[in-house]
């Protein structure tokens, strides 16, 4: 796997412009194409003579040499999610949970498996080539969310998984902020500070976020919301029942922004049931220490990706920004109010 005939088998095409990265998605599945069109609707463009990065998706079973597969280490000690082997022309990656197979020869991805059932992995493959294009331009990746203030200032919200960065980002939207990114943020040094670039992925939230933010209540039917409201806060916080939020349908057109200069960084260390939130200014050293833990590589699809940057890059990134630690209990409304007030002061 694969061979030169595969792109021709992917006869249906969709052309995207993700920021300034052209991506062409080709597939043999009309059903899958419609789902991808809906997800990436704000970024669809007409075909051009230059297709850009290619993601070819085939509904079916891939021919994999299972004897050669070896596990990719999980992030920070977690169980591995993928296995892989390298070929003379690229890398074969197998997703352990779904069996989806992704072949990479560098700029191109060929995705095979039950793509309709596991469409989120197709979406991830599209976003992956977008991120790799930026990494090749000297951006680096943080495990974080981001929004932009009413003045166009970039606001980074960083934390480990499950701490509420996506929820905190959405909490600012009713105060006029624009959504930039959900789980990965691209960063490039710019003069004495940095620029943030978002990844065009819809935020994934749990029912607790829907209950906390009135603008999202309509995403869950009222009887089910009432059931969730009866749960203990800790149980609701840990509940794994994710749903995607179409930001523009909820908050209106132009609610997305993919690029902004970094002005504020909030490092979440709060927890449910820990009292009132406390938002305190952090030193540069504290900011670097926390963000170092949120540095991530670009993913498993290229045998020799660029290295993760050293900590002095993080210090340069934060040198011209306001950095805050968010401690105490989780309170999305209080966080949004603080972020809005900080943005107004400039």
C-alpha cells in the first residue's frame, strides 16, 4: 500500500483554504464528502490549478503488514493510540481503537478504513497536514485553546487535558471574543512577542459546559439537560459525552479568527469544588514552567519531524504578554468577566 492509482480512485474532490494553506480532499464516498463539506464550510474554495496538500480518503480495508507494526509511545506515559512502520516512501500508521490506516509520504495523506463511521479521524488528518505546513514554517505547537479579544489581541488558554480550556474559551464568546482554536495552538515568534494561529477544529465539550453556558443550552434537549443538572458536580465534570460546537451557527458569522498577536496567557490550574476562582499574575518563570508541559510535537506521520523547541523559546514567546495563573474552583462566568476586563484595559 498504497500506489499511484489511489488518488484517481478518490474521484470526488473538495478544495479548502485553511488560513493560507490549500488542501484538497479526495474520496470515493459521497456520504463522507457531505460530512466534510458541512464541517469545513467556512473554508471551501473553488478548484485552482494548484491543489496544495492532498488528503485522499477511501472507504474500505487497507492492506497492512501487521508483522512490522510497532507501538508509538503514548504522550506523558499514557497507553499508545497508534502503531506504525516505515516504508521506503513514507510511514503507515494504524489507529488502535478504530483500525483506521493512514499512509503518509510527507505532504500527502491516504486514509483507509470505515471513514464514514470514524469521520473525526478524517477531519484530524486534514488538520494534521495544515499543522505540519506551519511547523515547516517555524511554528511550534502547544496543547491549548485560544480566543481573540474585541481588540484583536490573542488570548492563550493552556492546561492539561480535562481541565476546561475549551469551556473557558467558549465562556468568553458571549462577551464578544472570537474563537481561534480548541486543543492545539500554533505559535510563531514575532519580534519581542509571538503570534497565535488557530487550528480549524470545532470545540468539543461535555454536558457540564452546556449547562454552565446559557448560549449553548439548545445543544441538548431540555429533558436531558434536567437529568444532567441532577448529577453531582464532580460526576458531571468527569462525564465523557462529547459534542462538537459549530461556533458560527451559535455565535454568528465572523465568530472565527485564525490569527492574532499573543497578548494574554491564562494557565488553568482550577478544579471543581475548590471554592472561588483566583486569578493571579504569574512570573515569566512560572509561565515558562507551565507551558513547557504543554509543548507537543506535530504528530506521528513523518519519520523525522522538527524537534520541540527549548524553553528559551517559550520565554521569548511570553516576554511581551500578560500571564495569569487560574487557581481555585471552576467558574466559567468569573473567568470570562476577568478576561473581558483585562482586554478592555489593554
